[in-house]
C-alpha cells in the first residue's frame, strides 16, 4: 500500500520543479521541514493502523475476551487523542514558525533586486538598480547569479498570483496594491521551473516561468545585453520585418526598446529571441511556435489578452525574421 502511494506522490516530481531537490539554503530549510513532517506523520499513521488492525483482529479472534472497561477506554483516548497531539502539534508549530522567521529575515544589502509583476497570465521581470530604476525589463524568464543573494519584490497588476520556484523558494503571494518580498541564493547553476501557485483565472495553469541560475560572469554579460536596446537591423528582410512590426497593432501593447514601440500592457520584446519559451513558459521559443502564437494565440492559450492579427505571408515571414533577430 505504502509503496504505490509514494510512487504516485513523487511521480509528479521532475528535477526542475521539485521541492524535494533544493538548490538554495532557503529551499533546503523547507525541504528538511517537509521531510521531518512527512516522517512524523507516517509514523503516526502506521501506529494508528496497527492499533486499528489489532482491535479488529482481537474482536474477531477472541470473542470470549472482555471489552475494555470505561477507565481503560478513557486512558486510551487521553493518550492517543490528547497527549500525543499536545506534544506533536506544538513541535510542528515551533519548527515552522522558526523557519518562517529565518526566511523572513531580510537579505544582505548587496542583494540583487528583481521586481516580479504578476499579470494575467504572464510574469513581468524588471531588474532594479540601487535607485529602484529598471535597468532591464523582460518576461517569464529570470536570470540570477549563482552564490549572490537575490531579493524579489513581488507585485501584481490585476489579481492575486503566487510566486513559486520549488527548487529555490517557497510560495509567496503577489497581491494587488501591496509589495511582498522573497529572497534566495542559488547554490549551483541550472534552469528551474516556476509556476503561479494561486488560482488567477482560466489560464492560471499556463502561467509558468524559468529561473536560470548561472555563473556571475555569464549573468553579468546577460544583464548587460538585456539592458541595452534592440539592435538595428542590417539585413533587408529583417528591416522589412521591423517595418511590419512598427506599423502593426503589436505596438499598442508591446515595447521594443530602441524603437517607437512603447506598449506597456504586454511583454517587452526587446530581447525576445534570447528567451527559452513563449506564452509564459508553455511553448519552446522557435520560429514555428512564434508564427502559431502570432496568428492564433487564442487557440493556444484561450482567454489570454493577445488578439489574433492577420498577417499575410509576405508580412509574416519578415516579421518572424525580425523577432528572431532580437537577441
Ligand atoms: Cu497567476 Cu495563477
């Protein structure tokens, strides 16, 4: 009985979205607490099962035996129903409050600050300097340096979302009109999947993101490139694609820094081609998926805020080449 339960429980865990595979001290504290609670709960379950089965066996096997008297029953209830919980529950409470306190105590001053804004149904990611100005804006993909504390300012533009990267940090809600914080330090390089963990509408399940932890030099290069504007196209097809983009309705919602496109309601596309996924973690970022997403976003992610735009083939191919050039 126990083995299939564990297989089912852990069958859903893959290495990149797995709270039992922590890669930060913060996630490790939560994982240790989880294992301790799991072991205690399993022992209690086994004790209750043994007691139950013993009772059943005795009542069937030895009919002549006298039932427990009142006092014996009362003592059993006191031991199992009052004394045991009175010991176990405070232990659980104290350990979780202690760990919460450690997680809530702030990050050091040199922490990198990243603002994460929940939107229906994607993540706006803004890297802030010491004066809280955004030096780089991206979407659905957070790069962080290994070994340096990162502080997240968590905000929402619409409804309540929840920031959760199981390998790196526990859940923290993003609440409209309020700023919550979380912080973590990645122990090693790797890409870890995060997921919105609070029901926020029809596409809640498709509101994912990636956290890419990388060595500090690689991260610095990434941030430097991400902070700059889009490169002006040299290739004539790409230049034609830029014209298509700038004269389309895309610019009403999307921004590409370095161009006249300054929309603020949809993901910043300045370095779109450098991202792994499209549509908040649900499609690998390649030319075919990009074309499908532009032509029929409502088929891929019903209810999302992106309207379909009809580009003919003469416009679509240069447009795709332009978007693919945004590295
Ligand atoms: Cu955002 Cu669920």
